[in-house]
C-alpha cells in the first residue's frame, strides 16, 4: 500500500462527518431501548474540487488513477482548519482513550471544535480547555496508543483517507473544463 499526496487544487465543496457504530434495540411492546456503543468510529467525506482546465486536471487524474481504487491511501484535511496555535505534546495514552494530558502547550486555551492531528490521524476537541489546564477531551477515540511527548499539530491537520469505492470518475464539458467529485473514508 502506498500513501499519496493530495494534489494542490482548490476545493469547491466538502461534506464531512464522523460515522459511529452504535446498536439500538427497541422493544416492540414497551418501546424501551437498549443502546450499545461499539468501538468503531471513522471520518467520512464527499469532496468536490473546483472546476479545472485540462492542464490542471492532469495531476488530479494521475492522483485518482494512482490510488488504484481503494488499494492506496492519501493524506488530506479540510483546508479551512487553520490555526495559529503552537504545536503541543501529550503524555502517554492507551488506544481508544478519549482524553490525555498535555505536557507542552497546556498553557494555551483550546475551544471545542478545534481540530488537531496526532500520529497522522484527525481529532476534534469536544470540550473547551482552559489555559493552564492539562486535560484535553476529544473524539474520535485514539486510533493507536500514544507515547509521551508526541506532537499535536493544530494548523491544517490531516488524516489518512481511502476512496470509498473502486470506480472513481470525473466529468469533462465541451470547453475542456473538468469536474471531480469523490467520496472517501478514513483509512484505519
């Protein structure tokens, strides 16, 4: 498996969501429910690139064909997730943890909704963290265990994606303008 770099073309539209695996069972007699939250959670997205001409489309075509359907992966993030926060570091935490302690960068306040990258995966802060408070709460749960002093990246965080289907195409109009739309899921 190869991880490719996303081509440097603009994004026109993007839909993004966190998909969780939760089972709900409802009694047909009492309507009481039982809920079981499984461990699975992943980012999913639909991306439409800006309309490009033939010369710009060549790099996007090569990228899509180079992915070989769902075989290879690519790094990508929302280009609007910019931040002036300095990178921080964390204490060790187990796989599937939903909190960890900041070991550097704890002096900075973080608002809920701040995205960050840790070990090549994308996370979102779920509760405000006050300045000088060490505990950070986030989702989805950690993908892999974290060792002490690993770096958190706030500016333009990315994760590893895979196309959600093997047949990916694009449209071309009579003026040689290309439109690319695709769906992808986080590669876990």
